[in-house]
């Protein structure tokens, strides 16, 4: 018996089956991600925004959070989040209307992409 004569066709069948399964998984992930994005906040607008945060001590901070129709001042500790006050006054809300879009800074995904491009180009922090 010659085992080597059957090795190449068997390996090709196995690799083609693996490629087919991986392609199917990729297509399924693509469409699932697309459907979830369209269903949940698909217009790209975030409903909850953290406008400012101030640290008070170890694992303790106060955050100003914008939700549709109100501003929330939250006290945050290591094991608790407490609503300190809810601002619903239109005059105050109008003052903070453009505050969250003035200088949002790069997102985590943008920073990660910039960082990975630096390593791909061989910059290593230069």
C-alpha cells in the first residue's frame, strides 16, 4: 500500500473544507454584525454621552452624563453608582448642547488603528 499517493488529495480536500467553513463563518459574522448595527443605534448617534468626569479619590469620581432630555450628575465608587441630581431645565440643557461635540477626540478604535499602523510601517514610536 502506498499511503503517500492519497496524502495530497486528502490534504487538499481537508484544506478546501476548512476554507469553506471559515468563509461561511465570516459571512455569518458580517451579516449578523450588520443586522445588529442597523437595529441598535444604527444611525451612529450615541444616546448616552459622558461629558465630564472628575476623580475625587481612589475609585471615586463624579461624572456629568448626557441622556436624551436630561443631564445626570452621577457619583461613582468602586461598588456603587448613585444619581446625585438630574438636570432637566431647558436653559441649562441648551448651554451644554454643543459641549459634547466640540472636541470629542479620537475614539478607541481610531487610536488602536493609528497605533497598529505605526508598527506596520516600522516606526516603533518615532
